[in-house]
C-alpha cells in the first residue's frame, strides 16, 4: 500500500530542512560552528610595473626596448624629485634619488650592451652623482675604462668601488682582470684569490644583466685560464683547477713545466686526470 501523498510531502520537507542546515561547498565551518567563505581563490598577480617590464626586456637582450621603458620610469622619478635637496628630508628625497640612480645605472648597462660606451658612461656618472656611494655604478664606470683599454683608470674605479663595497667578489674579479691586462700578474692573482674567497662561483657567472657588470674580455686567454687554474688549485678546488688547466692548454699555453713545478699545483700531481692532461696534445683553439 503506497503512503498517502501528504506523508511523502512531509518527508520531502524534512529532507529539504536538513539540507539547508549543511554548509554549502562555498562555505567552511569554523571552530565555533560558524561558517565562513572558503579561501579557494588564488591571489591576484602583482601588476607588471614599467621597471619590471624593462628588466624583462634586458633579460631577453631587447636593449632598445628596455631603454625606452626605463626612460618612462626615469621621467616619473624626476617629476617627483625637487631640483634641490630640501633642508629637512623625511627620507623621501633620498629614496627617490637612490631609485633614480638605479634606473640610470640600468640604462647605462643597456647602452653598454649596445657598445655605446660614452653614453653608458654618462649614465653611470649621473647615477654616481645622485648616489656617491653607489659601488655598482662606480664599478661600471671602471668597465667602460677597461673596454676602452684604459686599464689604469679602470683599476682606480674598481678600488674606489671596493672602498664602499669591500665584500664584492665581482668587483675583485674585475680588479684582477684589469691588473691582468696590465701584465701585473702578481696583483691579478691576489685580486682573483680574494674574489674566490668571497664567492667560490665568481668566475663561473656568465650573466651580464643586473646592476653590476663583470668583465670577461681578456686578450691572453690561455694565460688567463692558467692563472685561474692556479687560484683554484691553491683553494683546493681540484675539479675546477683541472678544467682550467685543460682550457689553458687548449688555448695554446706552452709552459707545461709550470704545472709540474709551481707549489699551487702540488695537490693535483698524483691525480690520474692531471697526469693525463700533462701527456695530451692539444690544438690551440
């Protein structure tokens, strides 16, 4: 016998009442029994500022586009910066000036990558004028002097930058390379050793993007790699020492007896890899 329709109707009402008391999928029950909206939505991504967009152009080696975009940021910052520093600064002037210095330095690097060295140097110098303790921009002025083969001036700028940032492995590396270009191999070795002490990977960095340029253009590459091998061997970094011994030999380094006689290489001489390198013949690259 079927239940009367009124009974079925009452059962449905009861089920609906129970369902209405259950939390909905978009709600979650708190410890106090109260419901709150579920936190399933993802946070909105940060807006892409003009400076970040320019940084992306730099990473993609789109230097002209980066320059145009950085200049938009430069114009905005200059509009906020009074012509003269106020007598009482709450910090806003200094922050804006330092930010503007960073943008000018980045524009300089973009021009540097385009080999427009005089323009790059002008931007670096303006950055230093705004922030006299901007070690990265001072270093970059040194890299312009280095590219123009004015090695003594480059050394002066690198030393100036190191007075402000004495723990910069990249600047010590640049100083060593400038000494190396002047054939002052003893001072070059000292600077390289200090750079390696500060950052064991300093000579493996390849990116020229950022706010500090690290010089890698040397004329005597075989000798340069010999000295890097020597620095690595002295630091006990045998694998990299062997790598740079190979590079030196591949690029035509002839004085193999140095590897057999100099004390820095003593820890390598019993290694089969070293012994093999000493017997191999290489065609200069």
